[in-house]
């Protein structure tokens, strides 16, 4: 085996073919523009590869808890790749808007809009069509080639990471354990805490009366969201309105895992929950970074793909989030000192059955 053959470098390094060169007026920066897009696509390929493994492990009928480490490792890899993808924008920003103008007109109507792999990443994570920024008459997917649209349709038909994660969470067994009902114990503890917060607002001398009314209303709203989170009927209503996307049971389990994360059996699930939130955050960071870069390159001009340009990209960065429900749970956290104690038998179930001692 030879290095170049193994990596098929002849093929790989023979596909940078600037349009400006074909026209006999080479624009120096077009080579970088091509290489950077190609390296993004290669990394998207690896991200999809890792997410496929995560799906295989997490998306089945049952999840073998011993695979938790593998899921966390694959997600960790995706997160590191995402960090590189965000930083890579720096390289492209060594190109100035005027350098870009040397070849931009040759790109129309090509655009990152038509990146099938990017759409597959979004879809694999769980972004639904109806959660997208409304663009124009034409669905963003229709900008793909027909066979690519087919691949995307196939991806939509499969469970997404959000759905698999939700299904896994919904199967969490510890929420009802004998007489212990997590939601009852928790509601009582949280009620006390929210009451304390209300008291702090009421007695805060720096706040005007109007501010107090606003803050108390926001606290009441949090309370209502929580009531719904723990009540099937109220929850379904809010879910229909789009306030939540996970199942009620799945979110209740996510809350339990967050609160009792110190228990050994919950540490890997907690890590996975944190990682998917990190993933959502890094997608948002990439979108924001890309939007700013686009603004810097083209100002207020429309994109080569026909969107409003920076306006669309900025809106997508705000809206295209998949695990927002998990972020919203932060409203309902309790300090460790206020956590309801778990019954002894449940506590033992969540523990390793050995103790390591010195000497
Ligand atoms: C000069 C550099 C770039 C500019 C000015 C730019 C601009 C834009 C604009 C305006 C859009 C919106 C669609 C449109 O109307 O065309 C877009 C979409 C997109 N671009 Fe770029 N882009 C640049 C570089 C890149 C790079 C290096 C990548 C890496 C793959 C990339 C990936 C994407 C993706 C995936 C979308 C779709 C985003 C979405 O729909 O949420 N772009 N780009």
C-alpha cells in the first residue's frame, strides 16, 4: 500500500477546478474558496458517519446501557469537529470582499443552500420542515437535485436523534419507584423554591413596582410551564401549540437525570444530555459565525442561492434549534441542597455495588 493510493489523492487533489481559470482570468482566492468548501463537506461526511453510529446505538427498541460510553465518545468527536468547523471560518475571512467579487458572479445560482450533507445533518439531529425559517414560495429542499431530494426524504422518514433520545428518555425506569413519585416530591420542593424567588422579587428595593409585576409574571409563567410539564393533558396542549417538542415523559426523565446527575447510574445519561445541548449550541455558533462572515463578504446583497443573504442566515441561527426543550429545563433546576431525598432502595439501584477504600 502506498500513501497516495490509500488516500486516493490523485482523485482528491484533482478536483479543484476554479471557474475563473476555465475562463482564462484566474481569481487567486477561488482556489481557497473551493478547498474550504470541500473540507467542510468532508467533515460533514464524518459528522454524519458518527451520528449514524449514535443512532444505531440509541435508536433501537432497547438501549444497552453499556453502549453509553460509545455514544458519548461519538458525540464528543462530533463536538470537536464542530469546533474546528467554526474556527475554519477564520481561514476564509483572509479573503476580502473585493477578492470575492473577482469570481462571485461565476457562482450563481450555486450556494451552500444546496449542500445535501448539511441538510442531512440538520435532519438527522431532528430539525423539522415546519421549524424552518419561512423563505419564499420555494421550499429550501427543492433547491437540491432530484436524487438529493430523494436522499433527504429518506432521512426524514428515519427517526432523528431528537426522536431517539426522547424515546430512550421516556423509557427511564426510576421515576416511579414504589411509593416514591418523582413528580410529586419534586413539585413540592420546587414550589418552595419558586415561592422564595417570588419573595426576593417582592422585597427587592432596587426594582420598580412595574419591574416587580413583570418579573412576577415571568415567574408565574415558569410555574405554569412546569405544571404542564408534569401533567399529561396540559402538556399536550402546549405541545400542540409548539411550546415543547419532546414527549412529556421524556422531559420529566431529562429533568430527573439533570437533578440527580451525581448518582453513578445517571452520570453517562447526564453527559449525553449535555453533549446534545453542546451540539445544538455549536450548530448555532456555526450558523452565527457563517452569517457574520457572509455579511462581511456581501453586506446587504442577496445570496447566490437567492435568499435575503445575511437576514436569512441570521434568522436561521436564531430559529433552527433542535434541543431547545432541554435548555428550557434550566428554569426548573433546584440547588443540590433542596433536592428531595431518594428512597434508600432507589438510591442503591442508582449506585455501583462496590466501594473502593484505601489500605
Ligand atoms: C464567501 C463566503 C460565503 C458567503 C458569502 C456565503 C453566503 C451564504 C448565503 C448568503 C447563504 C444563504 C443562501 C443563499 O442565498 O445563497 C448561504 C448558505 C449556506 N452556506 Fe454559505 N457562504 C460562504 C461560505 C460558506 C462556506 C465556506 C460554507 C461551508 C460549507 C457554507 C455553507 C453554507 C450552508 C450550509 C448554507 C445553508 C445554510 C442554511 O440554509 O441554514 N458557506 N451562504
